């Protein structure tokens, strides 16, 4: 059986502490990802923009229905 030769210090290693080093790197990566809040602001702004868009769509839909009714009334009055 031959051992897999890998450059020391890389994530994949089969000798000694290679897997524990990879595990430590993965733990650090996941911890850094969990603590990092830079993307949270973008998500919050996206949610706010979505809420505003839904409010605008609802308002325009309501006004559009009323305008359609008014134009129909005026149209039948003119006939």
C-alpha cells in the first residue's frame, strides 16, 4: 500500500496530524462564517426593499381598481 504524498500544510494530508489540521481549519472556517455579520446588512436591506415593494404593489392594485371603476362610470355616463 502506498501513502498519498501531499504538500505539507495543505488541507488534505494522510500522515499524522493532517486530518486534525484539516478539522481545525474547517472549525475555524465555520466559526469565522458564524461570527461574520457583513452579509446580514445586505439581507436586512433586501427584506426592507421587499416589504416596501409589496406595500407599493398593494397600494397600486387598490388604486387601479378604483380608477377602473371610475372610468367605467364616466364611460357609461357619456354614452
